[in-house]
C-alpha cells in the first residue's frame, strides 16, 4: 500500500513560513539534523509534527517556487468557528482573498480562500457534521 508521508512547501523562508503554520495549526517543530550554516539564520528545512494519526507532518524547504496564481494543490482547513479562524489567521500574517459559496445537493458550503505569508493558497471552511 502506498501512502502520503508528508506535505512539502517550497518556500523562500522556511523558518518564517513554518512559524505561520506552526501557530495557525498549533503544531510543534521536529528537530532536524544540523545543516551546514548559510549566510542567514533561516534554516533550509523546518518540519512540523503531525498532532495525531489522522494528520500529516508539514515540511518547509527552501526551494524555488512556481507561480502561486494557479495552485493545483492546497490545504483545506476545517473549523468550528470559520469567521474567528479567518480573523486569527489574518493576525498571523495570512490574507483573505475571497469567500465562495457552492450548492451541493441539499446543502450549501461556504469557504474563505486565503493566502499564507508567501502567497500559497489555502481555504478555511466550516467543519462538516459527522
């Protein structure tokens, strides 16, 4: 069986972007083996642990990025309090782009499209009833 091991973000500043997601998702950093020092204090790799068995670790790696205008893969965050979560993420450095609504059979879903501090797209939606 094949499974996904982690989600990797190509970014300019792994420490800065990992700090945003560390606070946004309330995750802990995982120590990585020492890297050769570079000209900055910003590490080339930062890993955030998965908080439970249903989540994946997030790796932030200094790599050149493609365009953020049309991102085929992004994170969808589910929450009990969408408006409060969007506000908290904006305080951490994210930007709200737009709120969308779509009707699916007998329900209407609403989500807010956002960008993290490096322009990577993600969405915040209400947690679906279980």
